[in-house]
C-alpha cells in the first residue's frame, strides 16, 4: 500500500487551486490527514487507495470552505485576489515547494477559477487539472457523472473565454520594461507598454491602502502607477517570479509591501494583479 504521506504534495496542490490560499490549503491537508489517522487500523487497511480516499476528503473539505468563502468575500474590503506564491517550482521553502507552478497556478488561471461556482471549480480542477474520471468526481460532489461532466464543461468555457496568448519567453522582457518605465515615472512609455484595455486589480484587504475597484484603460493605469510611485517614497521594484510567471515585488524598509502578477498578451501588459494584503505576503518576507 502506498504511504499516504506521499500524497501530501498532490493534496496541497489540489487544495491551493481550489481555495486560492496556500495557508487555507495547508489547513485542509492537515485536517484530511487528521481524519485518516483518526480511523482505526482495520479501517485504514480496508481502504484500497489511501490517495483516492484523502483526495475525496480534502476535496469535500474544500467544497465546504468554498461555500462559506463566498459569504466572507462579500464582506471583504475591496477586491479579493488569490495568495501569490514566490519562486519557481522546486525552489520554494517547505511546504510551498510541494505546489507545482505550472499554468494551472498562474494568477490569471486562479482568478478565472474564482468566477466559478464551488461545484464547477471542484469538477474542473479534479478532472481537467488532476485527471480524475468523472465517476470519482461524482463521489466528491454527490452528483451523477453526467452532471459533473456538464459542470466541468461550463468551467472549461470560462477558462477558454478568459485565456490570452502569453509568450513565456517574451513576458519577462515586457515586465522588465514596465518596471523601468514605472521607476522613471515615464507615463508615455508606460502607456506604450499597456494594452488599450489594460486593467489593474489591487487587493489590500483593509490591511494596506489599495484602490478598491479595478483601474481600467492604459492611460488611467499608467497615471495610477506613476501617482502611486510618487506617494510611496523609497519603493524598490524587484523582478521576481509570481506563481511561475515573471512579476514584480515592491520592497520598502526591508520588507515586501506588494507583489504584482502580470498577464502579457503579445508585447503588451493586459492585466496586473497587485496583492498588498500583508497577510498574503508572509511567505515573501526574505524571499
């Protein structure tokens, strides 16, 4: 029988994608293992696949949390964004290094997941990301395999509608050019680097100052960035990796005060997600 502890990596990756919070994902994994070890020895021995059992339990815990999260986020101050992850796959400090940083954990992907219903999100992530058959997804959701297939199809349409072509090799250069133009407070250069429909979404969570509604249009975004740089002295912008893609970290007085993820389409910045909620930046301190 496979050691259930070997499943931790996949469980953490699953829960992070479902909840958008590594802290919450760690709690889910801990609870799932707590339930496993609360079983008697004969009960554990009777389970043919501990990994499948743990996945089902963790998914159900996430499903419950997603329902209550919608209520909590209605009271959230400003926009809510997923918790950003620092570094490349394999280079993070434990336990974050157990999350595979591929396309399914980019900020763009996680934001699309937030637009789904809890059932859509679970069906899509389990089937399309982790490859679970709909018969197994059905046991998690308590629905028929056909209903789960429809949920995943609906979620898939959302992902396809939101997906933009992102040149992995060129996006780092675009982000670097944006950083230099921002540091120089060059509005004209910033406008040239931004898509006409560029958008900035900021998450301060009431713990840091942040615009509470999206800033839309490249001129407005460029002027917002320059104004922000002027209001926050001694702000140092550092190129980094955010959820596996080129991004920026803003440092001030030896601490990370903001992390920015980018969606680059062609040679233009299409979207910027700026996380300033300090509770979501704990893993970035000293990164």
